[in-house]
């Protein structure tokens, strides 16, 4: 088998391999979700502030 044939075969295997692409896609999704969760529930997060204010208002109105 010639070097050209080996290179061509290896390039075809690399192109057809979807495992690496799937891992990268999952990593990008995980980073996006982690960023979103950190923004929402982290210090100064807008949703967390709204929830805390709502709970405090409920407790103040019942006491």
C-alpha cells in the first residue's frame, strides 16, 4: 500500500469519526449551562434577587 493510499484512508477515517465531534458538542453545552446557572444563582444574579425579595415580602406580610 502506498503512502498516498494510507494518508487517504486515514483522512477518510478521521472525517467519518463522529466521537470527537460529539464530545466537543457536549463540552460546549456544559459550559453554556454552567455559565447560565452561575449567572442566575450566583451573587447578584437577577433571578435569585427576585426570588429572595418575593420570599421576604411573603414573610413580612404574614407576620
